[in-house]
């Protein structure tokens, strides 16, 4: 024993951190639905920096989407008066 913690092995063929996996993790996080087993697997396979960047990107896209919807809804209304 070397005293270093061992990383859990995964059955996934690509166990190295990828930005796509981080985007998927953040997307499911925004929806709030995750299986416990997938959550544990993703914790071992994502880069924390990728998760932060994906989270900021997701938040910006969500805000832009909401602003676009509000602009679209309000552009169809007639001014009162």
C-alpha cells in the first residue's frame, strides 16, 4: 500500500474528463434529476474546472433564453392608452 487513495474503476470506455460530460452533468443538475449511481460515477470522471465553466455557460444561456421569451411575449402586446 502506498497510502494514496485509489480511484474507482469505471466500465465506461472513456474515463478521462471531458467537457461534454461536464455539460451533461450540469444540464441534468439544472433539471434536478440524477440517479445516485450516475452521480457517483460522474464525480469520479469530471474535471471541476469544466463543471464551473459549464455551469456559468448554462446560467448565461438560461438567462438569455428567459430574456428572449419575455421580449417575444411583450413585443406582441399593444401599448395601453
